[in-house]
């Protein structure tokens, strides 16, 4: 079995520290609203998120910003890609009913 392969219903193994990056894009058609999020966490605690409207990094604890940085432009590029992908999937849904 290759590293990373899991058997069905196998118990999860404890791991050390983990960094998680989450991003999503959504659209509410009835309201014609779009929104998205970009967030980075360490061991399930938010480190920062990017306010996509203000186009800036928001540190959960302001002192984090004094010894590291995250360029919000990277998250904005990811959000633009997510929006294009969402648009394409919605077009396919309209044409085929499923994707």
C-alpha cells in the first residue's frame, strides 16, 4: 500500500501540527449575491483571513502581522479563479442539468 492510501473505515492516526488553507466561492442566484473566503489556520485555530472586499489580510491576533506577512493579492487571484470555475460549472448545469 502506498503512503497516503487508506483502507475503508480505517481509524485516523494522530498527526503533529497541521496548517489548513480553506477557500471557497459561492453565489446565491435568487439574491444575485456572490461571496467568498480565504482563510489559513494552524491546528484548527484561525491565523488570518483575507477580506476579499477590502482586499486586505486580517490577522486574528494583530501581533502575527509584526513577524510575518501574507500578500492578499494571492488570495484575490485564487478567488478570481474560483469565481470563473463557479461560472463555468453553472453554465454546464444550465445546459446539461447535471455536471
